[in-house]
C-alpha cells in the first residue's frame, strides 16, 4: 500500500518519529543577514572550511545555511544542542550522526538553487534529491551519459512534450536511491539502474516523487516499508 503523504505544513511544537514514518523538511536557503550570522555559528571547523573553499559566495552562503539547518532539524529529534552534534561519514561519504543516540536516526539532504530538502527517519536508510527543472538543459545528452540503456529506452517511450519532466523524475529518483544506498557518485550511474535492481536487498527500497514548489521536483528513497511521509516547512 502506498504511504500516506501529508501536504506541506508548519511543523507541530513537538517533533517525534513513529515507526514507519519519514519526515521531509523544506527550507529556503536564502535568509536575511541577521539569520545567517546566527546560523553560521553552528558549523564545526570542518564544515566552515568546506564553505570557505567554495569560490561562489552565493553557494558558500547556501551551503552554510543548509548545514546549520540540518543541525537544527536533527537536534529536534535528539533534544540536543545543534552546535554540539558530531557527524561521521561512511565508506562512500554518506554522513551519519556519531554518538549512541544519533545512530538510530537516518537522514539525508539535498539542495537546488535556494531550496533544500531534508529527510529524517529511524531504523531505515533514506535518500532525498531535489532539482530545478531547467527548460534550457540538454537533458537527452545527460541521459545518454548517465542513464542505463534500460532507463534511456524508457525515457524514449515518453512523448516529446512530456520527456523533459520524465527525465527529471527519473533523475531525482535515481539520485535519491543512490544516496540512500550510500553509493552516491562512487559507482558509475550508467552501470547501476534503479529499474534493473528489483531483486535482493534492493527490492526493499521504496522510491516516491513529489512536487517541491513551482519549477522544482523532489524524490525520496527509503530502504523499508513506509506508512506515512510528513512534509513540513522549516520556519525561518
């Protein structure tokens, strides 16, 4: 049975994860200077160094806000100081929360332009992706480069008028799944197709697409049964 997916709403005062739930948070990364100054203090030295290495000041600012919001969101579930959270990373770079309490939480984040998505669940791996639908993008070239033959064949069956959106739907779903699996870009995406992975442990993954806002598309991948997906707006 497909999960129940709530509309985007303001979060409740108390945040709690029930079994089989996934929480999605949507946030704008373009914040006032006063808010940015406060959020900037939450990053640890390694995060601040990563932001400093970004040559584009807009990207550096959005990276800083995204990492700070991730800390604030996760702190709601742990009743902890956002600045005190410690992150580790898996073999292929997928982040996790270090410490006894944090390891039970699974999370992932993605951003495109000024928008970010954060996914949080418990006891299941999770991946999320968001992309802006670019009307000028040569998506067929990207599909030929990064999609499997089966994925390209499926895309070719879609009418030309709907093919661009179909590409973004396939792209975000594949990205969310690869991130959830912890593979990311560690494997050639042209060699690993979501369509072809329908057996074994990969069959347990559930992938859903959803609109994020005008001109944006998101996807969620979860390694287990999902009963409810709650979608919340982060209040800035």
